[in-house]
């Protein structure tokens, strides 16, 4: 039934957005729909489904226990991801924690790119709603290293057009227009990216994670797309989460 | 297959292998180092504009205009003019998407990250503020005169060949 609802929604979105797909402009009707969706984010449903999936592994209590915190401490703890977790000896996002938790619970871990994983990650991150991002990139050498790597990946020019993330997301171009799209400020002063993903993307009619969004920019700008969960991807997430540090988490976000 | 295994198969997370491993093989963490290394932009390269590069032939200008205004073969509007290659694998060619950042005569949805190139011949060429070599180099590898540029690199990356850069240059410097 849930899937049915999803499909109906996607079709509705598709038919109203497809005319705008070429240049990604936000027309008046897009804007009207956006306003309506702000009231009723289609991703709420997917977050709900993520909650159901987590319940098979003990729900919030199970997750808190797995992470070694109390249920009360859980929201603030989630607000600090990606984190270095000693047991894994890696800096990980919540999706990767869920993979380990699935395995330890005797389940085959979901793929990072699966829709169910996006739903679950969105739910887990939404537990931190109203908390402020509290990532600590100086917490340990591993986090320091991830931050440095993330900044480097962000600034590395590559791909068919020789662009870096920084080419379009440095402070001197924020607000300039690329093909009718104003370039967003990815820091806490702007859209506070890390506080608003996972988000529902109207142009994709689906819930997407932050790393999945990075892949979108890579693809559009002709940078070779790097895989979800790679050290470099997690590092990018660390870097941009630190940029949004202090921003209040509000998940699921709603994006064009 | 045992009943236990079958039950696990239909459990939520489809199946479970029972041998234990360390987390590096449980948690997806593929290596992207090589992808990035291979994809890295080569150092800034200076180019000399080829002999006979700039043309007033309407066909060359039409090709330049087409590359300038379009993104790729799949999304490109109308058919490309004669003489525009597809890429090596026969897939749709990526075009310049220059209007993403530049306004110019007839641009639809032109951006403003780069300077407005409208009336380029009148403002920049006739006044001799710019010349063909400058424009060619700018499109081929913009880093040569501006190391921190946000402009795309088009010849060093091999996204375009000399002829295509010449077509684009011809288009930009032509009176419109």
C-alpha cells in the first residue's frame, strides 16, 4: 500500500515537473507546489517507513543500546555524525552504523544505495530534529584526517570540465546564477545542508541522502561519481557537516 | 536449504550469511582514491591558436553556437549542425553548457557566474581589449591567465578538440 501511494505521488510530481526538467527552472507552478509540500512533505511517509524498518532491530532503544548511549542521549549523539567509532575503527555515517547493526543482528546489511537504507537513515537522523549539529572534527586524529580529506576532495578540480565543488560553492559565487539556479550557500549561514538532508527532492520524486546529493552534482558537472560510503564521500560529508555546525537539524528537508 | 535459512531469506533483510568478519567487510566503504586520481585535472596548459582557427563561415559559427548553448546530445535542442562529432563511444556528446554561466545573444536561462558575452565583438574585439588568441586560450584552459578561475577547462580535459574550440571562439567573436 505504501508503495502504491509513493507511485501515485511520483506520477503526480513527474507530470507537473517534467516540462521544467531541461533547465531546472522553478516555475510559478513549481513554487506553488513547493509551498504546498512544505506543509506536507512527501518524505514524511518514507521516514515513517524507515522507523518501521528500524523496529525490526529494536527501534530507538535498540539503536541507542547498539551505540552505547541512553535513549535520552541518542538525539544529541546522532547530531554529531559522521563520527569515528572505535569498534569499527572507521569514521562512519549513520547508514554505515545501520549496516553493522544489521549484521550484528543476524541480517544481511542493506546496500547503502537502497531505498530502504535511505528511509532508515532519514528516520535515524530525524531523531536529532531540533538538536544543533555538534560534529567535532577535532575529536580524534581520525576525524581530523577525515575533515582534511573532505576539504581536499571539495577543492579538487577534476572531470570533463575541470571543475571542483568549490568552483560553484565558494563564497564568492554564492547567489550567482547557474542555468537559472542560484548557487546555494552550503554553510550554517545558508541552507545548512547537513541539517536538512536526507531530503525529499521534488525533481527526483524521491528521498535522497546528502551523499546521494553529492553524486548528483558530480554527475551534472561531469566529475567522476565516487561511491557512497567511500572514505572520500564520508569525508565530504564530514567537511560539509562541519560547515553547517550549530545549525538546527530539520529532517526530512524539502528540495527542488 | 534448511528451514532456518529459508526463514531468514524471507526475513526483512533477505538472507544472512553466517560467517563472522571484521567490520571493514560488513560496512560498505569502497575505495575512491583511484577514481579521483584518474579524474584529476592536468596542470594549466598554454595553447597557441591554430592557423586558420577563426572563421566567418556561417557553418563554423553555427557549430560554435550549438556547442555554446547546449548541454549534451540527449538534452540538446534541435539537431546538431553538420560536422559536430559524437563522442568516441558513439554516445551523445557533452556540449559546452556555456550559457549555464554566461549570458550571450539569444541565451535561454543564461547564468551570471561568468561575464556577459553579449556584443562581445563590439565591446571587446573592436576596442582591442581582447583578441582571438585570448578568447581561444580562455576556452581551452582558462587557468593560464587566472589560476583561481571558476571557468571550465575545455581543451586540457579533452572534452573538446581544437576545431571545436575554434568554432566556439569564432561564434563568440562574430558580430551578431
